[in-house]
C-alpha cells in the first residue's frame, strides 16, 4: 500500500484488497502492524543464524588450515586445504564493526578511544 492508497483508506474512500470480512479499520491496521513486527523478528533471527554460521565457518577453515600444516602435508595438499571464505570474512567484519560501534557509542568510551574506534571501523569497512 502506498501513501495515496493509505490516504484513501483512512478517509474511507477505498478498501484494501486484504481486508477481511467484518474487520474494522482499526483491526486491519493492528493486524498489518503485527505482521510487520513478526517479519522483523524473523529477519533478526535469520541474521543471528547467518552470523553464527559465519563464525562457525571461519573456525572450521582455521582448523582445516591448522591440521594441514601440523601433519606436514605437501605444499600441494596444503594449498588444497586452504579455504578462501570472502563472504564469511565480510560477515565477520560486519559483526566486528557492530561491536566497535556499540563501544564507540557507549558512555564509557573516552574521546581518544572514540577516535581510535572510528579509525578501526574505517579499516573494517574497507575489508568488506
């Protein structure tokens, strides 16, 4: 629904397609707002799952690299074990940036630490 359609709905000049039978305008708006809230909650849950998978993926790549180097495998085998994870690296940089932003915005952050945090944020954003 766009602004024009919302104006018409609020003035009683038009009816939305998904308005249920015997549903009042207030009930309709409450239903739509609760749908939006549930979609946002689902999006946040999906983002948390993606973040957890990125961390797990990075740990597995590090473990594989460590195992291949510990067993003295040939350089050819070690190169096959090296895992390039640019998407995971970008996701981890985003997670780190969120943590630095929270720190920089906190009241416990001195002015010097604040400027240092913003320099680090710039480096993290370049890594993406």
